[in-house]
C-alpha cells in the first residue's frame, strides 16, 4: 500500500468508526451548530474560540446561538462529546479541522481576511500527516488554493497525500426550523480527488445530503453566487418599490400578482435594506476579486447601490409624512419597530435599522425602538451611540400614542400590529406588514390598505 493510500485509508477508517476527532475553529452561528451535528453523529468534537467568555459559557452548557438550545449543548458537554477551549494546542490530535471564522468587509468594502489568516496559521502550525482541513468561511473564489494551500505546502506537506484540503461553504439561515445544518445540502470541493473523497466521506457521516464539486473554486463561487442572486433580486424588488412610489402604484399588489405566475418568476420583497452577515457582504467578495482581474461586476455594484440607499429612502418618507402633518423630523418622537436584520431573530449584524437610527439621530429626531428579540443596542453594534446605549421600550398603547410616528423596519411575528394600528398617530411601513388592518392613523406605505379611505393615504 502506497503512502497516499495509507493516509487516506487511515482517516477514512477513523471517520467510518467515529474514532475521528473533529476540531471546529470558531464557535459562532456556523461553528456551534456544526459542532452539535457532528457530536450527534457520534464524533468527539473540540470547539476552538478566542472569545474566552464564549468558551466558558459553552463549557457550562449555555448557548449563545438561537438555533441551538442550551439543553442540547449541555447534554453533549456532559457526555464528553463536546469540549470548548481557547487552547489551540488541542488542534494536533484532531483528525478533521473545520475553519468557521467570520469574513467581514473593511470600511473600503474590501474583504477582511484577517480572521481566516489567523485561524489558518494556528491550524497549520500544529499540522500533522493524516488530517483533513476544511475552510467553511464564505470567501472569494481562490482563497483555499491561494491562501491555505501555500501555508500547508510551506510546512513540507503534500496536499492530497499527507494532508487533505477542501472548501465547503456554510449555508446557515438563522431562525429557520425547516432547513438546518443537518438537512441542508452540503457543497464540497477538494484540492485533489483524494481530498474530495475524504471530505465527502466526512460530511456524509453527519449531513444528510453532500454535493461534491470539481474544485474548491467551484464551491467558493457557489456560495457567493447563492447570496449574490438574493441580493440582486432584493435590489430589484427595492427598485420596484421606488418605481411604484413614483408611479403611485401599490408595490405589494404588483408583487402578489406577479407571484401567481407558476413558472419563470421567484418572489422577492422590498424592505428597508439588506442585513445579516451574508447578503450585504458576500457579493462584495466576488466584486473585489473581479476588480483584481479588471472586470466590473455591474449587477452586484448596482444592486448594492440600491439596497444601501433604502434606509435613507424610508427616513425621507418619514420626513415627508411628518411635514404633511405640519411637523419637522427634528424634535419628533419616532419609534423604530424592529431592529434585528430579519424577523424573529436577535441578530443585529448589518441591520438596516442601525443605519435608520443613525440617520434619525443625525437629523435631530428623538428616536427609540421596540424589538422583542433585542433588549439593548450599544456602541459595539452601533458606533454612533458611543456611550449612550438604547434599550427596547415596552410596546404599549401609551407608548404608541406618545410617538409622532412609528417606523416598521423588522416585522417580528410577536408584535401586536392591531395595537400599532389602533394607537399610532402615523405609521411608516417598510415591510408591508400592516396590509389588511383597519388603520385610524395615516399610513405611509406603497400599499392600498383594506377598508381604508384612499384620500387619507400619504403614499
């Protein structure tokens, strides 16, 4: 048996028998659910994170990820199937190491690869023959080959013979119960055919469906394209909203009518902008990569321009509506309803609500917020707040009556929208959530409200 077969067969056997130890670098919204899935499949999992508080919390059975119940974490910690640590020396005994660290953008909208580089250097410093290394962090096509592979080869290892390298993008959608880490198909691209065989076998041991592709670059671009597809189509829906506003048409009626077509159409809806880690960030990784090749990704750039302008669009709608009532935005009391980036999660990453709050503060509005998922916003999420954190207000009739306007940014299901309709002086609806309610207050939206006199609309 040659050396290649020895290393490959050794790790494949350890995977099949569940003797393989799994290391997950980064215990955030990707790494922790992934750790649980592999622990559930019978593997011993060691989770690594530089955040000591996070490590301590997981070690005592707590969970900071909404989709992972603390009771599940506690069960696997107590069973010895999940260990959290900040000591990267424990990487050495791991057979498979998954890198799940953030890939944010710099202020210049260029990729910030610092976390990936730091994680890769920590892994490679402790690399040994027979290990599988997989990058899961969303990144530009070529990262695995151009960044990770040279680090490994500089240590004298041959990829596909001594160690196995692959890319497999995370596909986490926080707050979903139907599609989870376990049942969402897993795309995998290996540096060599042996790398792909090992990575595929590894993921098949815990994930229901694995989709092998021909290279890491294909897997990297697959994830970027998925999110670019959504970002571009949301940008189109947002531009349709502006078009309907200009034409005096109901954007929601147009979208619902178009959605009745049983083929050739996929429904996307407008809103206050893009939020979350993926959609506002991932397309820029591709755009940046293409600029380095002297190509402009025009659809990506245009969609980003439209989506980033939506917070200002809705603040302007609010300002115009207040003017119609003889009020200035400066000094007006504004309640932002919902600040998380999407309904029924507590995630503030890249939330357009933060930019809306910043714009309101800049224009002198007296803004506060209610969000059943987010009890407090501080400068770590919204730098403009500095040392003045905001706390979520209890949503009551008295609060609503005391506001000059309510701006619906995130349509959480737990909110009593009938109460909002009954007690608000003015409602600005960026989500179309108030359709069908009888509304005594003026409404600014791009929808015809059921049973509401057309002449009282300010749209």
